[in-house]
């Protein structure tokens, strides 16, 4: 069951690293999902911006980052 978005809810994801930028594309933080988010199943690798689009926050010092 996908996790419902909540503006104060921590993302159900684990930080795995940063993908380098290329040309005009900026670097992206990458995360592995511990629960489904939207159409992305458990275990998917998604960007921070994808998590934020689904209403999740990445809190400094949390297991997500």
C-alpha cells in the first residue's frame, strides 16, 4: 500500500548517494524506498525531488539523509 503524502512526514527512504550533474543538469540526491511512494515500489531508487513532489521532507540528520 503506497504511503500517503504528508507535509510533515519524513520520507520512507534511505539516502544512498549523489548522482553527479551533467552539463546544465544539477547533481541529485538519490534514495532507496522502504515503502511504496506513488507509482514507485519498495526498493526503487528515486531522487530527492521525486520524494518532495510526493509531499515528503528530508530532515537533516535523519536516517533519510
